C-alpha cells in the first residue's frame, strides 16, 4: 500500500481550498496561520507539485490543487460521516438549529414535513434563544437569523430580501380612527423588534419624514407577540411584508403603501467547517431548494 501524507496535512489543504482563505481555515482548525501554511507546504512537498498560486498574502488554488480537491474532499467527507454514524449509532442525524420563533412558525414548520419525507433520518433540535450567531460551534450547528450583515468568516446564504411594512389594526385604515397620513404616527406607539431597530428609520426616510417622533417606541423580542399587540390596538408594528402576509390575521392591515426596502434579511448561517457534517449539508440544501 502506498504511503499516505499525514491526515492533518490533507485536512489543512481541503480547508484552505474550500474557504479560499488561510486565516479562515486556520480559525476553523484552531491553528495559527503559520502552522496551517506549514501543513499545506508539507503536502505540496509530499506530492511534488504546487497546489496553490501564491499572490501576496493570499493562496489561490491552481489546476492541480483543484483536481486533488475534487477527488480528496469526498473521501474526507465520507470519513467524517463515518465518525458521525458511529457516534449516533448509525440510525439518525441530528442538527442543532437556532431560529427566530416567527420564522419557525410561519416559514419553517409548514415545510418540515417534506424534509422528514426526504430525509427521515434527520432530526432537528430547535432553539429560539437570542444571539444565535455567537453560539455557532458552541451549542448550535447552524442558525437562521435576521440581520443586516454577516461576518465574512461565516458561511451565509441569503434567504430573502423583503420590504418594511407598518402593520396595525383594521380600525386605523378606515373609519373615525383612521390615520390620514404618516405624520399621524406622532400620536401612536410604534412596536419595534430588537433585531430590527433600524427598520422604522428606513421607513421614515422613504416617506420623507426622517424626524418623525412617535408617541412612544415599545421593544419586543417576539414577532408573534408584536402581531398580536398590533391586532389588540397596542401600537403599530414595524415588520416585514412576509410577516404580515403569512400571518393571515384579518384583524391586521398594512398602513400606507410606501415601498421601503428593509435593511434586514434572513440568512442561513454556520461555521464553514460545519458544512462538512452531513446533517448541516442536508438541511442547507433542502432549505435553499424548498424556497422556504
């Protein structure tokens, strides 16, 4: 049997090739950048070929490196999966997912039946605690988050691009209590989600009233509670179009038809290394394909 290079060198090569960054690969493997570079160089010496083009401080995979990656990565993934199988008894895959409650109830849960049919061995532990991104790799495998930007060191896939809606009870749209224009919000309470604090500012800019001050601003950490509070007349909720449309609540109406692009988007995020696990890859691929 032909002698093989150290597994650590192969792992270092695949990480750099997949992430396109020595620094990001080093962080994933908990190594210093010089230590990771030495492992890649050791593999190149073993093979007798360069696998990357050195450009300043960056590494760009070359044709030989790409050919090796195409053949080597599936084998390493299979080894990783074998370890997962033995740890779980081989009967199931488990994903620890962080997700916001409203996204879960409105967009994720209605589709999970199709995921179960497609991958019956995949089971998901759901957490709705805040600060999901900070817990990636430490309690969570992946998360679906609502944010403006994602740390470039993370893998992220954008799930939507939405509008900001102002949502209130039906009486605010017609009848004696109806709002005559955006300026009337000075007499009403605005309901803001803690993950969407800039949404109202974006809406005010769009209607040409950047200095508009409502009677009060109440903060929530639950979109479902915001919708219910708006329906009960406790304030006007600043949310996304999809939140309103998928609520199906006849008590609620959209106030003012102004188009406002939201500064926030939903993303599927995980650490790049997490994509090596089959549970994360299966869920990611299904989530994107199902257009949740």
